[in-house]
């Protein structure tokens, strides 16, 4: 609704609010990163299975475990670096909304942490079930 309002105001009335663009940008970041953790919850993320299907089920399982470990490593680093990124934002304010930049920057460590938790949950479930990750 805000984007529609901004487009109408800008192109029909030659007037607009700077804060709308900033708010929608920050909202999109949160939706993308928190949405990724929701997708991870059910292990629904996009996977490329073309090469994996060439291997035996045992090797497929091993490859999946390696990729899960690499994903956990990546998400752990992203969470850690995201916290540092968040701390950088504590000292600034956004241009239009004049909110503390830590608020939009918080999306990075939150999204990464939630994805990390979901990946650990999926990995443990698959290890106990003995199924492919």
C-alpha cells in the first residue's frame, strides 16, 4: 500500500515522501531474511539435485551432511558478523526515518540465527531418522 501510495503521489502529484522508500526497503530486508528461515524450517529451500542423484544413496547422505555442515558454518559466521554489523549501526541514524540504524541492521543477525537454528533442527532430525538431508 505504501509503495502504491508513493508511486501515485510521485507520478500524479509530483510529490512524495522519502521515508516511504526507506521503510519499504527495510521491510523488504526483514521479509527476505526472516522468510528464508521459514523456508529452512521445512527444509524447502531450493536445491540442485542433478549431480547428487548420480551417486549411491549412502554417498548422497554423506554429501548432504557435508553441505549441512558447510551451511551451518556459513550461517554461524554470518550471525557473528551480523552482530558486529548491528553494533556499527548503533551509532547512526537513517536519513529519512531518523531511526537508529541498528534496527534495520538487526535483520542480518536475526535472519542468520533463525536459519542456523532451523538448519541444526533439520540436521538432527535427519541424523536420527537416517534419511537424506
